[in-house]
């Protein structure tokens, strides 16, 4: 894999102040595939100063020109789609077909949507005797995770640039090569120097420095709820805006009128996708007790087919974490139907697709985010019971409802305390807002709602 020995700051690649580096490891064979600079607070400060200096010019750039740069960025990503997929596969371990279909393709669609929004959004309007302006919030500190490395970058950077903000990106240390490739694409697309800056490094060092930097006006973070709390506390002390997309424990509610086989099969596929490393994954399947045994049998058959079709989890720490949850599920009395802690291969950070039955709402595996290919199946008695169980966690990021009648599914979905619900397998929409209730986060990404996170409002009265 190609790796830069510098960080992209102010339109050029420059070495880390410390001169230290981070190894990038392929989770399939555990081999080092590249090294990237280990940025520190000094590098973050240089990058923030570059973003600050570039802000007036980019904020004053007409929206049509910002849209043109985003269109050019989308086109560069299209031209490098195969390289993107190969890079994600190498550093995340995702099967190449999934990397091509999701990791490379979805960010292209999102970048295109913001190119259109930048050109069409109303940044100025008359309200009675006032003129109301929407202006860029300023310098954005974007901190992204490893599970969807390019999508999470584009979902933050594209709306920030469309709004007229400048950005410093700190990507996850497990998947920095994808971020470097994105920086190359930004440069090729003709985005002015200093508008986008990349600092690679460890979260507790470079990420914390970026979140706490006084020159950053907005921190946009995707990751664990625990780290999100820390960032929120630091931002609150500085009266700084945050956008937090955090954990999830989403419920897949199958009502008795639904096509049970379809709902179970799609639900299993959702959990196994990306090796279970999806914050919005439907990791709790809720089934009426009259259909429960049939659903468990269907899920077991479906999950068993994924053994050779999913990649590893990202690193040894994550592998150990997922195994510990599987062990805890067994210890607390859940029935292991498929999978378990034994690795399917002698090398690599693999976890067998795992399904638990006889899970009760109070069990750890029904309450905490596992972030691996692990499904818990729970019984419910009636719709009120299903709502209680579905809403009975600290999270509220996503979910699904299946019913024979769409109106029945919608009525149930409206009762769920969650930011996004798929009805009968509804397709992903890059323009629909994504974000959580409760401890799943603050703010929204994607579409017009995602753009609004990077804007502030000013009114002039006449």
C-alpha cells in the first residue's frame, strides 16, 4: 500500500514534528502494510492555523464555486474507486466486493449530494423586515472512526466545505491510508491550500489536541459514547459546538404480520455486514413469542452461511472485546445457537458469525454495543412490550420495523426513540438525516440537515 511519510497541511505534505510513525496493520494476515506520521499537538496547531488563515477566502467563495470543487472531488473519487476499495480492504479487512459496493461507492454518492446542495441551498432569505444569513461556523475539527473510513470522512468534510468552513481531519489510526488517499483527491480537485488539512496520529494525543484547540469552532466526532462524552465536556467548557455520532444498539422489530423469513434473513445480513462493525447495525432482533422458535432456526441457518463471507474485525483489541462479550452472553444464560469465541482461522482477527437465543432485555449483550458479528434474539408478548424492549437501552441511533402493512409498520416506528428507522427493508438514502437520540449522539449527518450543522445564523433588521 502507498503511504505518505507526511501529513497534508496547507496544501503540502509535511513530516510530523516528532518524527515518529504509526504502523498500519492488515487485519487479515496481521502484517504491517504501511507507516504514517504520528501527529502531536504541535502538528494539530500548525494545521489549525493553516485552516484559520484559509477561512476568510473560502467562506467568501461563492457557493457555486464551492459546489464546483465538490463536483471535482466526486469525480476524482470516481476515477480512483478501485484504488479506494483496495485500500480499505487492505487496512480494514473488508472483502473486496463489499469495499467496492459500499466503502467506495457510498462516499461518492454523498460527495455528489453535497455538490448539489452547495449549489442550491438558500444561504440568504428575507423574513419580514429582516435579512437572514446562513454563514459558515468556522474551522471544523473532524475526528473519524475506522469502520467506514472514507464514508465517515466524506460525511463530515463535504458538508463542511459546502458550508464554507475549513477543516482539520484526524482519522482513525487503524485506517489512515484511506484518509491519505482522500487528501490526494482533495488536492487533485483543486481545493485551495489550507481549506482541508490532514493530521494522522493517535486519538488520545492528536485527537484530543484537535478537540480542545481554541482555534476550532466545531468538533464533529464519530466514535464511542465514552469518548463522545469527553469531547462534549471539553467543548462545553469552551462553549464550542459539537456534532456527535456515537454508539448504537438498534432493534429490528418483526411484527407478527411480517414476512418472517425475509425479515430474519435481511436482519442477519445487516448484522454481519462489515463484520458487525456498524454503529447502526440491528443487533437486537425482536420476535413475537409465537414465531420465536421459527425465527431462531431461520437466523441460525442464515448466519452459518456467512462464515466465509465476512472479513476480520479491525485489530486484536477489537477481537478480544467481541470475544469477551460472547463469553459474557454465555455466562449470563443466553443460548449460543451459532458461532462462539473460537476463531474460524488460525491467523487474522476473525470472529465467527454468532447468534444468541433466549436473550433477555437486561443481559449485557442486549444492552451494550459489541461492534462485531453478534446477533441477540429476544421475545416479546405484544406491541407495547416490543416498544418497551426496543426503547430500553441508553442508545437510539437506528432500527427497523417489519409488518405486512406499511401503515402498521410506520405507526410502530413512530413510537421508537431512535433517529432512523428502516421500514420493511427500506434502502439507504444519502440525503436523509442520520443521527441519534439519547446517548447515540447530538446533531445529524447527511443531506440538508447535515449541512446545517456547519452553518450559523445571522439576522439583519431594516
